[in-house]
């Protein structure tokens, strides 16, 4: 049995529900809908128990609820041993705790769970708004803990005030631990449910895919350079290579995808790099894509842990990119690398593969060029000239039928980058020239305030590479033959009025809002650089700059000195507060009034009675006479007459100064009030 002292009063119960709601609210958008209904049902049942209309659930009902919960989780998630189902399990356990919420001990356990649930907020996002909401969660949960101290502590103003003071006292220690405590892997670095939707460039390409990406303004890459910056026509951020075509869709194919037979160099030095230095050194911050491929310029190499280089000139990560990920890259110019003498038979077959039927007109045209004995470069020149003759670059290309290449090359002649790249590679292969489609991003917007390149989803692009004996793979961008401004100036310049035409609120057309959006991205970039990506390496570099040498003695001093200062400050504050509490509330309020009058030049004399002090204030500062008389009258009624309403009036007089601002003849009289 629980004693009456341990039972939860109504105010404490409501505070617990408020803390639960704040912690679970962002999760309701990520978790299955039935979890929100389960929480609402548990809260309803517990309120009915408080009102005496129902009893706490018995063992049979609790077992039934557990079985239903496990069944719901099993039906909602394909993979149990992933992060998202574990968060759902924590949330539902947290929810069901309400069905046995009886004592203060139960409340304490529930609120501790609330801290963990609010921490899972950062699994999905680590942005500034999420951080601010996380602080709100901690504030409310701490206030709910303070509300368990008693009925007076449950008042909203009292509980929230206690929470603010506790968090303010904990902030210096939190900052110290953030800077000096050994860094562990973040919660969001563990595997997540891969069944969730992906964003950005996909592992396949069909007509219309990149057109959809052109409608999104979401940032995808932020790139900062250590040294020279590539010109716009060289900003090709390659991420995937499509080598397999089924007549409609391009895919990576066997031997290209690292998870499907493709070779990856995971260790530095495993791949032979040129002796001369790289042309570009840069850091890429990539947004979550739930895919393992990364984006970089041609001929990349990275020493970032968990990043490898593929045989077809790309970077990949061991695990999918579930959250923002930063990696260092070096890129060499292709002319500094020794090109292979020829393709292997397997690579040649892969990059000449075509369906056995379809697009006959294109095949016949390319066969005629091949029979003329033209070189690969001449065939490419004729094909690009055909594009340049009458084709239109558009974000709204017409739909294509079964023979999509023939229809595009000889009928519609309107398309986006995937139409040009796909048809070009098909035609080159039909001419017997190894070719492949490369997908990624092209261009980017330079952010001068923070010196980085911002690449958005609408910068998604597809281009081609063809094989030249003795020179290796060479980039060819068929889109540039039709719309060269797309490469030089970006999609907005090439698409004109079509750019983000379907956007509900076109920020890019409102100069002020566009600049504000860019400023906000700069703030987020700095937030990620200084807080989110503060990993073990950055911490060690910071400590070396601060201490010179990271040794146990210096680390102990780093912890000890701030801790002693903080403890000394808290001790002085407690001592001062204890001395102040010896006086009755009315006396403390009147002391504050005297301190304010002293700041404007009328200090109270030892032993001076309140009425005498008020008369002297009126004599020396006539403009404060009415105010001093009002405060003195309220103080005497509260201190000597026991009038609680007079004490409230006195507190209000000391809190608000609207009357003073209206009546003071010299604004300098109000300094310090």
C-alpha cells in the first residue's frame, strides 16, 4: 500500500502529463499513429482513476496491453534491431507507465524516462530549431520534477522558476563536459530502419526523376575549400555511375554498386595516387540521404574514417548517411593520373550493354556512323551537334513511350538532363563506344559570408563519360550543348520562368526573403561546424590549443578550477539567499525599494523610519514623492497589518515602473530602478 503522503496530487499529475506531451510531440510525427492514440488513452484512463470512476488496470488487462503493443510494433516495422523501432518501444513503454502511476516514486521514474525520450528527438535532426525545442523539453520536464516537491511548488510560475535556476546552475558544468569529456559516438550514428524514404539522387534513373528533384530547394551539400575553388564549369559532384539499361531505366548494375560486387578501397594507400599534389582540397558536409554514396569531384580520395574510394572514381560510406556527415576530400586532375591502356573485357561488356531490342532508329543511325570508320570523338561531335541543332531544355518534357531514346532524339526533342545523358550514352554504345551515365550535382551557390558552396537538390544533374583509348574516361555533358548556361550559371538561369514554378511560395523571386534564407543557412552551417560536428578529433585539437599538451594533470586542472569557481559562486549565492530569508517577505521587498532609491541618490539612514524616509524622498526628489508614499503605505499595511493584498501591491510596485516613466521629469532619475 502507498501512504497518503506518497500519493500524487492533481497538480503533480498534470505536470507529468505536460512533460510527457512535450517530450512525445515531435515523435508523434515520426512514430506510427497508434502510439499517439495509446498515450491519449493511457492519460484518459489515469485521469478517470484520479476521479474515482475507474480502478487501476489489473494483471490481465496489463498483459493484454503488452501483447497489443508488441503486435503493433511487429506490424509497424520490418526490422526490429534498428533505431526507429527501439525509439518506438521506448515511447510506448513511457506511455504505458501512466497505467501504474500512483506514487511519487512512479512519477520520478516517468520523468527520468521523459529526459531519454526527449533526447531521441535528435535522432532525426540536429538543427537549431530542434536544439531549442530540446531545451524547452528539458525546461518543462525539470519543472515537472520540481512540482513533485509539494503543492506550492506545483504552481506554474514557481515550478518553471525553479527549473530555470537549476538549468542556469547546470549550464557551466554542461559546457565544461561538452568541451572536455571524452567524445562518444552520437545516438543517431547507429543503424536506422532503412525502409524509410530516401531523399536526393537515387540508385536508378528514369525519364522524369531529375525533373522531380528540380522542384526541391532543400540543401544537400555544403562544401568549403582549403585553397583554390573550381570554376562553375568544373563543379561536377559525382555520386553514382549507371551502367545497366533495360530500355527504360538506368541502374548501377553488377560490379558498379559497392554492395553488388563493386570494388572499394577502404584504407589510405591501398589505391595508388599520383605523386604530385591534388588540385583541390575541401570538406563536404552532406545532408542525410539514407544511402551510402557520397559526392565529390573527379579522382577523389578521402582519409575520413569509414569512407572508401570505388574503382569507378567515386566515394562511398560503409553505412548509409542517416544524418549530416562531414568528410575531407582531395581531388586530382585527370591528366595527372596514368590512364589504363584499355578496358578489361568485363568492363567493356558492361559499358556496351544494351537491350536486345527497341530504339531501332538510333541503332541504325549509329551503325551508319560506325561503318564510316569515325573515331569516338567524331561520333560524339556529331551527336552533340544534333542536340545543338533544334533541342529544347525544359523542366516539363513530354512523356515518352517504349522507344524513349528514339522518341526523344527524333520526335519530342525536349528534355531535362537525364534525357540528354541517357540518350547520349545509349547512342554511343550503339556505335560501339564504351559509355556510362554519371549522376550527382552540378554547380552550387557561393555563400561569401561563411566561404562555402551551397548545393541544393535542384542542382541534381546527370552527364556522361565515354572511353578514349590511351586517355581513359572523359566527361561529356550533353546538356551543355543545348543549355550551356545551366553549367555556367545554374538551373535558374537555364530554366527561366519554369524554375520552381510550382512552388507554393517562391522565395527565390523575393530578394529580401532569398537573402534571409541564405543567412539562415549560414547560421546552420556554423552551428554544425561548431557544435554538431565537435567530434573526438576536433576536441583533441581544441584541447591542444587550450592546454598545449593534453595530460592527466592538465585535464584535472581544467576540470578542478572551473568546478571550484562554480561551487564557490553557488555557495555565496546560497549564503546570501539564506541571509535574505531571515527577513519576512514584506521586509525583503522594502529593502529592494531602499536599494533602488539609493541608486538615484536618496540613501536611507540607519534607524530612519519608513514615513520619515518617504518625506525625505519627497523633499529631495519631488517627482518620486507619490511613488515613495505608495510603497511606504503598502509596506506598513503588509508588515504591520498582515494584509496579504497589500504585499501583492508592494510587489507590483517594485516590479512595474510605468507610473514612474510617466511622471519622472529626468530620465536619468530612473537609472538602476
